[in-house]
C-alpha cells in the first residue's frame, strides 16, 4: 500500500469516531510488516477515563488478531494541527514497535513524519525488566 493510501484509510476513519464529548475526531491506520492494515478511531465514554484513542484501537485490534509486527501508522486529526500521538499511545507503540514510523496528518491531509524514538526518547520497554 502506498503512503497516500494508508493516510486515506486513516482519514476515512474520522467518520467512525465516537467523540460526542470532545468533538475531536481521530482516525488511524496501522500497517503490519506483512502489509495487512488495521484501522481505528477514538471511542469516548461519559466517564471520560475509559476513552480509547484511535491509535490504540488500531493496535489492539491488530494484536488481538495475532499481528504484533508493525511498519508504520498514519494518524488523522480533525483540526489544523498535526495529530501527534498522546503519551499513553507512544508507550503502547513502544511495546510492539520501538522504531515505528509515525505519519501525523492535519485536516487538510498534510503530513509530518516522525519515528517513535523522536517522540518517545529513552522509552521504557520489556528489556528493562
Ligand atoms: N485522541 C486520539 O484518539 N489520539 C491521540 O493521539 C490524541 C487524542 C483522542 C482522545 C479523545 O477522544 C480526543 O482525541 C480528545 O483528546
């Protein structure tokens, strides 16, 4: 899949966002090493803390289907800012893909590229335990 196609999948997921409280829709598309793509959206909750981000939805869908090796993730935001992953999502990415390529999109479909080490330097992982 091309980067453009992956980004389009993330943007398509904005329509699935369940975000009645923040009104901040997020979509994600996670590409596995074998090319399989899992998508996700943010899913909010009236109690707030059970809310799950789009990135974690996509990652947990993948892991629950037996996929744990990832190549890149596209994250689509619904504002003019590039949607960077929150700290919790960075840590979840660190668990499975310490070198992951992260493509952050704004609502114009413009992209900024990062790697996880850029967004989470000195991250904590299983090798410390
Ligand atoms: N959100 C994501 O889905 N991903 C991020 O990385 C940033 C935040 C969601 C969570 C919540 O539903 C809304 O955006 C506002 O924080």
